[in-house]
């Protein structure tokens, strides 16, 4: 169970965070730190602003990052202030990458480009994409990254008439298959035999230690056509709502722009802000002007904020010294 849930990964990360911020954590206790850390893991907020190596470290981390990206930027798909399946805003791959980097500063551009290529096929990479198209393609590329690397290798071997059973399942640190691009398969007459393709993928899923889509859904998908191209397969994965539900990170496409829990939190926040702007019984404009400004409480994450706060305090002290010297 511990290995399946990657408990050791989170324990190591928690201890690392504890040692890094031990001076500040000692003020409120180690037990509270571990409680907050594992609560954040359970809620999926533990991947916010973390390095890419940690974000991709476990399936739970990947699903949490996908869910966070959707919840943070789902308003990109808003149309006229109402939630709709028709996206109003279209962005390029570079612009979507900028959004990803807001959550993970060192997120690699290569993954963003691969996700965009699923949507755009052989079109120019600076073409515009809707939020929903990019999101579901990105979900497949990001969550099943190692699986897709092996699929690309299998597809090439089948095209060349080779035995794909010799394909090595890539590791997270191996770049052997990352530069291995499948040939142009936009021509519908090209591709490989779907039944043979499925046999190879079924064997891959059986021996792979990485996340793979459910074999039954892949079989159903490949049974719809006698031949299948590589990007046709990726697009089918991205559009399949059964695979989306099995992964469990994103809602169905029809509910993509609905998030009642987040909307409720936003409504509470707006109400609080509105309440702060109301002065109560109006006496005079002077009384209103003299009202103290209330700052919203800042909720710190259980990882790395303490280190950043010390850094900010040091910068603040430096700026004060400069101000004092200028006044003198």
C-alpha cells in the first residue's frame, strides 16, 4: 500500500521541507507542520508553485496539478460572463505555457508543445486553441507521458515492419524516446492496423510500471477503425470521456466551466471584500477616511513559504536602510 500510494515520496518531501524551514516551524510545532502538509496532499494543493520534478513525481501529483490548472484558469473559457462549452478566448501554445508556469515556474515547454501538437496536428504551432481542446490534450500528454513515449516507439516500429516487443519502457530520467518523432500521419490512408496496434499496447500496459489508460477503453477505441494513425490515437484518447472519468482529475467536457465549490468560495470572498468597503452607519466622509484598513489574512502553505518570507523580510530591511540613508 505504501509503495502504491507513494507514501515514501511524500515523507521524504515533508522531512526535506521541515529541515529547510526548521527555525520557523519550531514556533508552531512539528506535529502541526506534518498535519498541514498531509492535509495539503489530500486536498491536492501541495503541488502549487513547486518544482516540476515534484509535480510529476506521482500520479496523484499529476492529477492534482491538472485539477489546479483547470480550476485556476477555467475562466479562460468563459463566454460573455456565462459558462459555456463554446470558448470565447483562444490562446497559442506559448500563452498556455505561460499559464502553466504561473503554477510551476520550471514547467518544460516541450510538454506544452506536445500537447498542442495533439490539437493542431501538423498546423503551425502558433495557431490558436480553445481552452477545452488544449486542456484535455494536455491531460493525456502530461498524465500518460511515459506511456505515450513508448506508444510512439511502438508505432514507428510497426510502420517499419519491426517487432515492437523489444521497445524499452522509458524511465522519467531517460530521454531516449523523447526525440523520437513519429512520421507525418495526417494522410487517412496511412497508419497501422488497429488490432495489431492494440495487441502491442495491451502488452505494454501489462508490463509498464507507469500510468496507462484502461486497456478495455483503449480496445474499444481501436475497434472503431481498421487502421489508426499516431496522432489519431492521441486525439481519440484526449476526446474519450471514459478515459477522462477513469483518470478522475477533470470533469466531463459539458461541465468543464462549472465549479460550484470554487464559485461559492469566490462569492464568499467577494462578499467579504464588499463588507469591508461598507462603513456601516454613515456619519461623515471624514469618519470613513479615518477608518483603519483591514488586511485579509494570508494563509500560508506548509511548504517553502517560510523560506520566501525570510527572504522578503531581508529585502524589506535592505530597502528601509536605503530609505533611511536617503533621508539623512
